[in-house]
């Protein structure tokens, strides 16, 4: 072959390679930016320096956190980035301050804002929330606490194989995001820890939660207003308050929840199984096209519940009717045991009754006998139960 032809072909191959997905990515080890795995030196600036390099990289980039315990006081990772392919590989543990007053004025411990194409693989987040929980049980004045990990105003997000321990309050929050996948997560906090929701999704669309184990003191998964096209499958919940849509209707004008599927999940010794909850006061919101399928309940206090008269402390809602319109909700193939004699409670709005409620092959027992149901202002069908 002519040498000039060979040279041309080699140059062409190099151009194709370096502009292809297979081109080598840059890796930024946080230790090289000053992070120390000694659980006491604040590594926040080192993590953010590594993020700045990855965010401005012209090729795909990886941030690497090796084995060890890295103390982070607080970390904010802002976009938008030039790079839309940032992988964060965590072999170690990120440790929050043990003194909950350190982040008393911050709603978040670790937050990503306005990012696109960020993936987190592995690792552990240790929120060290026990001190705050104790404060809330014994004192009148305590900080609200910080969410361990939040993504807000972001898209194309992956969280895989992450463990979250003992968050102050919510463990993982997805807010105003699109195209998010979470899988293989482990979330753990004491069964009496307050407001420690495992995963909260709000104002977001096309979110998937798969193959995860959540034990906590509040909802395993909570679903807020403005959520659509949410898929939850193969999640083990317990202890905790179950998987909840709501509470809805806190605001007079509120986005609805729609197109939610909860499939092949297990609930063990939880307060609730699957719940739809709304404040007992006017609102423009709704919950519709909801599917609860192939669920296993074990010693669950309220396996199936719609509560449209939520009114904590009887403040700002007594005597009012919920404006949330609940419709087209299917409960299919739900088996197991209840810890109370009422396995099914539909306490719907007298002004806007629940409509299109379908029960198919729902069989729940209480002390080796049939469980009972409480129904108010609900319209639907029952088959195979």
C-alpha cells in the first residue's frame, strides 16, 4: 500500500476513535485533590475540585473515591457542565458530621443541581443521623436536618449499588428531574427514626426504582405532587411506612400524580403497604392511573389504604373535604397477612369520591381468618377476591 494512503487511513482511524464513545475518558481521584480517608479531615473542597475538572472536561470523565472513610461537611455539585457523561465510582464511605448542628441551616448534605448524564456507582453514605433523632425525641427545639443526597433540576441520572445509612431526614431525593434510574440500592435507618424517607420523588418524570432494599422510620418510597411515569419494581420495604403517594393537597393549586406502577414488591412489618394520602382540604390536584401489582404483605398494619382526611394536629383542615381527585387505581394480585383486622381502608373525599377503583385477586388474612375492609365514598369493582 502506498505510504501516503497508509498515513491517511491511520489519521482517519485516530480521528474516529477520539470522537467515539470508546475514546479514553479522564479519571479524577479525589485523593489527588487533597481528600484524606481518615474520617476526620474535611474533604469537601477536594471533592468539589475533582467535580470542577470533570464538569469542564471535553471527554467523558470519572471521579473516583477509593476505599476509606471520607469526611464531608457539605458538598454542592453544580451544573450545567460541558460534560454530559460523568461517572462517580465510590469504593469508600462518605461520612457526614457527627454533630448535627454543623449542617443545621442546610437542607442538604450532598446535592447535584442542573446536571445531565451523571451516574453514581457503589459506595456508602453515612449520614450519622442518630444524634438528631434523639434530639427530636427529647427536645422541643431541634434543626430539621439535612437530606443525604438530592438531585434537582437534572436529567439522565443513574444511581446504582449505593448504600445510604442513617440520614438526618430523607435519604435520597429526586426533585424536578427527568429520566432517572435507581437500582440495587440499600437504605437503612432505625424503625423509629423520624422523617427518614428512603427515596422521595417529586415534580419528576420517567423515574425507575428497581431491585432495592429499604428499611427506615418513615416511607420507604414517597411520591410527591407533579410525579408522572414512575416505575417501582422488586423493592423490599420494612420497617417503614410503606410506599406512599402523598401527602397530596397541601396547596390549593398543585400538580397531580399519574402513571405510577408499583410491581413485585414486598412489605414486612410496615405501618402501611401501599397508600394514597391527601390533606382534607381543597386542592386542584389528582392521583390517577395507578397500578399496584403482585405484592406480598407480611404482618402489615394497613396493607391497602386511601386516606383523604389527613389532618395532622387537626390544624387548617378540620371539617373540610379533600379536593384531590383519585381515579383509575388497580390493586392486582396482593397476598399476605395484616397486623390489624382491617386490611383495606378506602376513606375517600365526600366531595370527590374515589372512582375506577379495581380489586383483582386481593387476598389478605388476619390471624388465620379473613381480614375486613372499611370503605367510604368509593366506587369500583371487585373480582377474584
